[in-house]
C-alpha cells in the first residue's frame, strides 16, 4: 500500500503570509494527487486535483505542484478563511490514501 | 448541482452491523465512482471503498473483509454496510463522488457520526 506523509503537521502563519505544505508518497503516484481543505464539523472541500488543476470556484491563491513522490500546496497570501486543516490524497491501483493532515493556525 | 444526503443509525453495539445510505440528488451516475470515507474523532480521513454504475467495487484492503457497498440507481441511492463493528469503527462517515477523469472526491455528503459502544 502507498503511504502518505505531510509536513508540517501544524503551521502557524499570519494573514498575508505565503504558506507551503508538503506531501510525500511512499512510491511514485504519477499525477493522481489531490488537496482538500477541511474546517471543523464540515466535510472536506476539494481544492486541487491531478496535482495542479484548480477546482472550479477555488481562489487562485491556491497552487499545487510536484511529481513522482513529492508534492506541494502553496497558498500565496493567507486569508482569514484559509485557517483550516489540509489533506493530500493519492490514487493508485484502485485505492485511495489520504495524508495525515496539516493544520494551519493563526499566528 | 449534485448534492449527497446521507442517513443511518448513529449508535451501535460491538459486533453489530453498520448500515448507512446516501441519496444522490441532481446528478448522473455515469462517469463517476461513489465512495465512502470515514474520519475518527480528531483524526484523519480513511477511504473505505467505492462502486460505479456497473456495480464494480473496490475496497480498502484493511476493511475489505467487513465492507459491502451497493448502488441502487433506480432509487439514486448508495449504501454502506460494515459488519462486526468495534469501538475503532467510531467515526464520521461520509459519502462522496469520485470523477473517473480526476480520481478526486469533488462532492461530499454532510457526514454521519457513528458511535460504537457497549
């Protein structure tokens, strides 16, 4: 099974800061990598799929990149609505795996 | 706009069978897989399994022996059954849509909290 890790597990940042979250897979996963935002008590929301494609309606300050086993989610200028937990997710051979999550907190 | 509405029993005893349903409003089944995902309190997301319109299923290896996912296209509903539940199955359970073209979960249900306790 492919395992996913994320770093950092928690991130403290100020409004307007540039934020980067890293997701690593235990083996190459092509470009089947997605990112989600989850707020307390809510279902996750898809932000990015296929590594770098922005889901419709998601602000352009969110950017995904990477390949092979290392992927990143960058928020170019952190906004108050962005404080949440972020998960990466991979797809390979008919199975899906999520990363453990990165909590983005207000500094 | 597709919406998923889910329901089911929220309190189970160990060894009982979890049963949840998810209604699909406003969308087609074609071109998608339909999944179940769970999230234990304070923890991350775990994929349980998926099914498509043809009835093809894929399950998480760790849950495969206890999981059955079914689809009733005439009722626009999908179902999850998880047998022999234990306390570790306590979680919020979500249904979600997966686009075959993206392999990402783009539409989610509201979530159902299921507690397993004697």
